[in-house]
């Protein structure tokens, strides 16, 4: 049987679920002449875009800082024990997001940081996407040959020097993926941004929703904003891919 028949459903899926929506998006972008673009590129809209980018980048960096030592600890703990501990990080994600959000709201109020604002928003996003950052780093670290670590120790390197000069660069591709797993969903997040955020922390997902929920829905402007979001995501993918390749080439030289 022709192999093309096996991949035909995949191409059909891509056309219907990716290609067709993109065509609609572009069609709506140019449906209102220049009004859609002037609204999407206004000062207020650009402020929301840049705020979304730096909040997403902050969440991604915080997740990396926390996920790296956790993934390293899981690797050192051994295969079976590490899998069990990793499962404990993933289990909360099986609970309804709304229930977790209400629980976090009560916890934030209990410790006195408030339930609305930049700090509760960032903390909620970090707690939500931290498991997604841990998994790829752990997978890459667990595949790093122990002979590199042993060779580093034989040469007199301290545990910190071994981690910094050997484990860290070799696991950099996993860190890049972990950053993206936190950055991209944060950038486009709507529920947590609405639940813990306010007018001063409005993000691009909330902006798109508000444009579509107006008395006269601004579909064209929402389409332009959505396209800007896609541009940012693909730019982030390109930059992180380049960084990952640089880190991989330097891994054996540090």
C-alpha cells in the first residue's frame, strides 16, 4: 500500500485545524482596512503586548531557576525514585484548573500577599507551568552519560563545578524546551491572567477576549493582535533554537 495514504489524514488535519483558521485570521485582519492595524498597534495595545512578553519571560526564567536543580536532584535520585517524585509534581495538574486557582487564591490571602496583582499572577503562573519546565530538563539530564560527571570528578572538580561546566551545558536543550513550555502558555494565558490579574497586569489573552466581547466585536483588530502573538511565539522559537544549538556545541568545551 502506498505510504502516502498513511500520512494523508495528518495533512488533512493540518489543513483543517491550522491552515483554514490561519486563512480566516488573515481574512479578518484585512476586513476593516487600516482601522484594525491602527487599533492593534496603538500605544495601549503595544503596552499590553510588551507587558505580556516580559511577564512570560519572567515566569519562564523563574521556572528554569527552580526546575534545573529539581531535575538534577531527580536524576541523582535514581530512575525509580526520580519517576515517583516527578509524578508528585505532575499530579496537581490532573485537578481542575479552577479548583487549583481558588485554592491558590485562598493560600495567597492567608499568607498576606493578596489575591490580585502582579505577584499573585506571576506566582500562580509559575506554579502552573513549573512541571512542564521540569519534565524536558529531567529527560535530557537523565540521558547525559554518567561518564562525563565521573570524568569531571576525577579531574578534581567540585560538585558545583561539575554541574556548571558539564551537566548544565549538556542539558541546555532541555532547558530551552522547558523555558518555552512556560513562556508560550504564559504569553497566551487568559484564565489565570483574568483570575489573579487586574487592569495594571492585563495580558494579550485578556485583550483578545475583551475585543471579541465588545457590544460591537472588533474581530479584525483581535485577528491582528492574534497574529502579533504568533509572530512573538515564532520569534521566541527561533531565538531559543539558536541558543540551544550554541549551547550544544559548547557543551564539551566548557
